[in-house]
């Protein structure tokens, strides 16, 4: 049986690392099992700071990967800020109040709409306009952020009429990072205009949470938005055994930790427990792996008894991340302490399920992620400002650690396995294409 070809347009693709690459890499991995050949268009020379060569092993043999050169303005930013300037996914350095810092944020927010990858739209459209005449596909999928990927889909849809699905991994005009960029009225207006054009011209829209789906339906005046959550790949966890002889009460967090996710009360609680409990201080270890905002580092440094227990690792390959899950006593889950928290289901949540470790979730109780935790048999979220409950929860986890309880029996998690999620996508494509 010949495979139906589906074009996936994504900025993040191996050897890119970080959370942005996982969703469509894993979809591409399993699509051939459900009758689809992934054809991936991605930049030839992207300017991302996180690389993970190990992810290349997940690219299926059936995939056709197309690469088109991209020009990005980050080189100009480096010259403005100095050679040590580094792009950080999802981090805006609002602490820098210097003229250069304020100017760089303003330029980023007002000159590059919807984002700094907009200069790839024209060359990508030019390339695809020629390529698709000789190598047709059944459907196109664009995934954002960066949301400029959707503008490629918008133009290709206009030129070819090919079925187009727009995938929103995060909000667009309601993304909580945008207000930090000092957007002027014209920039806000353009974001909202482009977002509505994408939503109303795409044949189908998919996203990662029910609440974000409802928001997109309202913005685009749509009747239906398909939800396909993020998930975990069970294959990734088979090669790494759960450590059942932990010597340290290790609390681990993996991924972006910016100001909107900074658990200031937790740092205070851990510091106080170190003072109150000699054994707790002796056993405590905190590992933060990924992109850690300088403001978060500074906040931790305020608590000297805690600070010496914290290890920061800038980035770990995904295989090592899984090893970290298994060697930890508790996995820290942080959902943004922002107005759009109800829309967020962190990708790491599903990997935490597969790791089968106790989770310490901090965020607004009652949000969508809270409901998922409850369904899968885990305690709910503790509010960012609830010091007393946080202390009680940490002490409960420490008591379990002392009893040798390092694992959780996750329930109802099969629906979040990557292969099952890809099955949902394939069924969705079949229905759209009338297959």
C-alpha cells in the first residue's frame, strides 16, 4: 500500500532540541504506521541555541526532509548586545533596563511581527510553489510558534488550494510573552489580523488543550477545533530503568523556567525546611535542567541554605532527561502563574506520567492540567503563594522518600502515548481527505 504524503512545515526539527521539536518529530515517527509519509519542510540553517543530535534517531526512514535556507536577524541582536548574547526560547530579559536592552525588546516586538522568522516566509513559499507541482501532497500542516510558519501555509493554500491544517502548540495574540515586548498598537493590530486570517482560511485547526481550543474558536469564529494533546513516547522509557535505591531527596525540573513559572514560595519552603530539619537538609538535592531565567537564579540565591543544594544544568539531551526522571525522587511541574494558565498542558507532564514518579505540581488549582492530574491518579496543584500547603506537600513527599516510595502507579495514561495520538491525527486526516 502506497503512503499518502503530508507536508509538515516546522521551524523546530532535529538536531534542534527543546520542547518545540517533540510534538511533530514524534507524529512524523509514527505516521507511516497509519498510512502517511511525512514530508518535512524546515530551515537549513536555523539560529536555535538548543541542539540534540540524539533526536535524529526518531526521524523515520520514510520521511522526506526538505531544507530551505533562512535569514534571521539575531546576528544584529548579537552586535547590539555583544558576542555573549544568546537566544532563549520563551524568555524575555525584562531585567535589563539599559537602553540597549529596552531597545532590543522593542525592536523584537514591533519590527518582527509575528516573529523574527518572518524572513523565511518568502523563500519557503517560493520553494514550495515549485516543489509541489512536481511532488504533490494530500495535505499541509503548519505548526507554531513561531507563528510565521502559519503564514507560509496561508500563502500556499491561496496558491494551490491544498488541504491545510494549522496546529497551535501555544496561543498567538494571547501568548503571555507578547506583553513583555512592549508592543505598540500597530503591532498588536497586526498580530490579531494575521491570527484571524490563519484561523479563518485554514481548512482545519488543531491545538493541545481544550481551553486553548475554545479561545481559538472564539477568535476565528469557528465551530470546531480538534484537540490532540502532547504526550510521551513509551519507547523512550524502555531503555532506562527506574532507580529504586535513591540516596538523595532529589527534586528535578526539566525545561524552561522563566519569571512566569518561578516558584518563589517553594524556594522559601525548601530553605526553611533545611533550617528546621537536619536530615532534610542532608538529603535534599534540587536539579534544574534547561533554560533558567537569570531572575530565577537570583531568587534562589536569596536563600543560602537552599542555594548550595541547587544544581543548574543548561541543557540535557532527551535521553539524559529520561535518566534524570528515573534518578529523581520528585518531579517538579510548574504551570505559568499568568492569566492564560488554564490553557497550558506542559509536554513534560505526560513524560512525568511515563516516568511513574511522584509529581509536585505548582500552579492555579482547577486549571486543565489539574483535571488531567486527577484523572491519572495524582494530587492536584498547589497555588504559587500557598506556603503552608507547599510545606505540607513537600514533607509528605519527603516522608514517602524515607519509606522508600519512589514510584507512582499512573492511571488512564494510554491516551497520551505518542503512537495513540498519531492514530488520532491519522484518523483526522482520513476524515478531512475523505479516505
